[in-house]
């Protein structure tokens, strides 16, 4: 009976048909009204009131980072803004053939940005050694990111830095440098996809170099612009390294930017979001969930007052997470604007 009711609600567009779709209001209410309300307050009130998480260094030319992801064989019908560093965070293709990948790489190569950085995504099969072997290409044994990382064999990467579990130091005009680390590994999402790892055996611990300024992954970290599909292990690694900018995609409907401060407010928010969904009835019962929600408000308001009363504008020292998918949901069309960040 409940199954038929749920199907009816999906048919009426009152519930989402899959985890990859944007949750509806009813989805939020049935899952946890407390989490939903806290998320709205945190993202749309507390974070904006804290101001920009960082500003480019005074007296020095900003480094403009132009970010995109999830183009899936398509080229946007709108201009890609100019900049110093162009980043593509994976899922260049649909079927992941070398011809598909090459066409996207050739397009990226033709853009005017001084540096171009690319990581693979779960749709870019040729970049995974195990999947490449199944497709009839070369490659070693092993079938996933943790078992055997592909190096993009058979694709001409001239003019483009393909990062597969490696970092690179990039030099820019004015003597500024950025350390960029990238890897397209994702939690398991189905047979036949590339660069996957088992969700309970993530490979991120201690992997990202300490000096990383810009982190490029295909998967989001858990609880941030991820539709609930992100990786807990990656989130822990991001807390350890605290990059100034973390770029990702994968969850198309998670598109957007979110400031991060790695403080008690963010920790309380992530703690609440990590708790199992209890439904509207149990949300009314006092529990540790209430403590988390209270701490989000308490530490959030305290951080806002401390900034604006004691420190003043321009004093933030946070980071930015950006889901930069150009694909609008599952529409098959590139509608999301290209994300631009000045570092």
C-alpha cells in the first residue's frame, strides 16, 4: 500500500523519483523537518551574514579560476568567461570512449585560459584502467580508483593538465603560485562506471597534499552541495587540509557555491546532517539532534557578531566549496552558468 502511495506521489511530482533528483518539500518534511529548517537557516542566513569567506591578497592581481563540470559530450551555447585557470571537474563524456574524451579535451585546449586542469568522472570510462580493459583497450588489472588509476592513455592531453591522484604547482602572472591537486574518484554508483570505490572503503585519508590550495574532485564531500550523495571520507580529508577552494560536480542538482570555515558552527551542522532521518514525529522528541541544531544557531550567531563587532569586514579566513556542474539536473542540457572564483 505504501509503495503504491509513494508511486502516486512521484507521479504527482510531490516526491522525487530518485536520489539524483532535487528533493521536494514533501521529501524534506517526511525525512526531517529539523534538518531541513536548519539547512535553510545555515545556508541562506548564517553563511551570507558572515560575508565573503576570503578576499584576494591586497595589492596583488587576483587569480581568476573558471570552473565547470559535467558537460557530458556537450559544449555550452554560452561563452566560457576568460580567466587564468580553467578547471573541469569530470564527466566530460557520456560513454567514456577515447573519441568522446578527445573531443572535449580539444574544445578545452582551444579556450584562451593560461592553465587548464581536468579530472575524470564516473562517466569517463577510458580513464579507468579496469573499465578501459572492458572497453577493449589496454590497461592493467583492477577495476576502480583504489585498485588501479588510469592515466588517460590514448588521449592527447597537450596543453591540458590531466590530474589523476596527483598535484601540480602552477605559476601565474605577478609571481603568484597555486598548488592544485585533483582526482576523479567517486563512491560506488553502479556497474560499468569509472574511478569508483566502495563507500565504506574510501581512499582519501592522508591522500591530499597538505599544501593544496585548490582541490579538484568529481564527487562532492558529504553534506555540502551533494544531494546526500557525497563522500564522508573526502569531507574528513578536506577538514584536514582546508583548501581555499574545493571544486567538484557529479550531483547536478547540487550546483552552487557554499562558504566553509571549518569551525564549531560547521561541525554542528555536519553532525546534524549526518544523523539518520527520523521523520516529522521523532523530530519533535528532544534528542541530540536538537543539541546540534541549537549549536548551529549559537555558534553561527556568535561568529557573525564576532566578525562584525570585533574584527570588521575583510577579516574572514575561510574557504569555498563549489559544485560547478553545467548540466541542469537530468535535462541533458547545459544550463547552469560557469562558476568564476577570484583567489
